[in-house]
C-alpha cells in the first residue's frame, strides 16, 4: 500500500516538473494555490516566485548565455 503511494507521488512530481518545463502557464494556478496555503517561509517564497511566471537568468530566462550576449 505504501509502495503505491510513493510511486504515485513520484509520478505526480515528474508530471508537475515536466509541465513546468514545457508549459509553465498550465501549472501557474497550482503554484498560486500552493503559495496561498503554505505558511510564511522559504517554501512559500519559492512557490510565489513560481506563481508569478517570471523567469530568472540571462537572455529572458536562458541559463546558458555567453559573455557576448548570445544565448547558448
């Protein structure tokens, strides 16, 4: 019984991860709801950051920018 629960949680975590990577707008309501329910702290701040939909990094969210301004 516990194995089914663990596998289910892993599958849900994988689905949310890939949706965040491929279609971030689809999981914005999830992050907004999570940010409202969590108590103040680091996890709430992280959920609020994800709920805004703003990417951080170099060229509009690109993490592989080189020094000359090109992306990847």
